[in-house]
C-alpha cells in the first residue's frame, strides 16, 4: 500500500534494537484519515471472504480494527491481555510471549463472542515474531470458527513471524513489509 | 441517548459489586453500528468546540475515540497504562488508581502529541469514580492545552466521579447516566 509506505518513510523512526517507531500516526497518535484508507484496503484484499467478526488484541489493534470493521459491516471483538476482574464466565485462553515487554501473558476472549458459525478476520498493527497473532490463531482454532485470514498494517519481514504464519497456511496480507532497516534507510518488499 | 439506553436495558447485565457488564456491545465485543451513532452524538454535543485532538486511554476507549474522531476530523491520541519500552522521549505522566484491577498505575502520553495550541476532547467508555478521567485531565493541564470537555458513553451516576469532574468546571457529556441498578431494574437519569 503505497500511501502507507510513503508515510512510514516520512514519519517512521528507526531505533536501536530493530524498533520501528510509527507512534506519530499509527499506535500512540492515530491518523484517522490514513487508518480509514487502511480499512478500505483490508476490505479490498478480503472482499471475497464471508467475514462475520474481526478479532484483534488490545491495545493498539483496536482502533484499526474498529475503523476497518465499518467496511466489512461486522462487529469487532478484542482479546484482552491478562486476567481481568470484569471478565467472568468461560474464556478462550492462549499464552503469548511479548518481546517488547519481556514477559509472558494470557490472551483471553469470552466464549460468548466466537463460535463455529463465525468467519474471522484477524487485524493487528504490527507483525514481528508473530507471537500475538499466533495467540489469536489459537483462540480461533479453539472456538471452532473459520479463520479467513489476517490483515497486518506493518510486517517486519526480517523477523520470522510472517514466514511461520504463511507456513501454517494462513492467508496473511501485510500492507507494508519492511525487509531491512538501518538508521538512514528502510527497504520494503515489493 | 435513547438508542444507547435501550441497548443497555436489552443487553447490559448487572453483576454483584455494582458492575454493569456491557461487554456484548461496548467493551469486549463492539457493535460498530451503535458506536458510529455514539460518535455522531458526541459530535452533535460538542459541535461548537474547536477540537484539534481526541484523547482517550487504552484499551476500551480507543475504538470509540477512533470512530468518533471521523466526525471531528481530528487525530486520536491514547494514553498508555504503565511504562512501555517502546515509548521513549519525554512523557506526560499521571498516577491513576484502578478500582477494577485494585492497583495504581501510571498513565503516560508522549509530549510530542499534545501542546498549548491544542483543544482537547476526552472520550472514554465508562465513568465511575473518575480516576482514569482525572488522570487524563492532569495530562491536559500539564500540556497547556485547552480542555474543551469530556464525552462518556456510560456514567455510573451513583458513584462520585461525574460530580467531582463537573465540580471542577469541566464540561461533561455522558450519553447514559445510570442512577441506580439492581439485579432486575436499572434507572437512568433524565
């Protein structure tokens, strides 16, 4: 998606430790005009899929999923990290390791909101090692729903998450895949 | 907002400890059609304000803020809970006590995204004791921005957050104010 790649080149900042900061438009401050275009692009790429629910994970996936859901005309469900006192009843649960925060946490989703009749599109802002997305895929499997695919805004192509998920046979659409980055250059996959 | 009140009566569940669960349409599964109407209503109520940014707090406020922001044509910024390795540089910070999770946490926002030139609308899903909203108000004060008001989806009128915030002179618009609730009845303020 050229508009997104241009924006990453313009406003993305590369930090030590292979960190790409896009917090001025994607995951701290959110440019809603850009995210609307991202939502339309996800709809274009998954137009042939009978999506009934969009599943994401808190926190930064939620806004993107909500904007995109307008084009699919379906509800958003978001998995929560760690146990919450407000969540009772039966839960789908998967363990996820966060490299950013250096810890393992539970990803949980109420069983009420996903079942075998559903066709699910996963949406998230970033894909690097794939742990969060694998947690969501686990939850979809546990629910018996059909996984139609995953839409990612930015994939770090030099980490192995994308490869792992494509090797599982999951239809993965990343709107920008960064194949390499240094302080003064950033290369996208064609 | 009648549509919202009707939905709370239809799908809200009262749990022991004064918990009102609206997770089937607002803060776990999200009914995007309803949230669009909520966004329009916030715009109607704050139409006279020169809003430049919508500020919310992760996680459940983000989706509502993003949908609403489309009607204001402004970016969303969301404050984060606790310190994150991905957030560097200078931060606004406020301490917030969570009654739901029984702990104190930091609410942080990058200084890059809010300054004296901004006119801010706060948006969140719930207002009970007001701690989260007071944290956001602190951050706006620290930034020197103008606080135009706060838009809340559901206010628990029997807790003191709304009163505290109105007493501070903040323009507070809650789309549904629950004045009392028991297992089998729920009363809204007129």
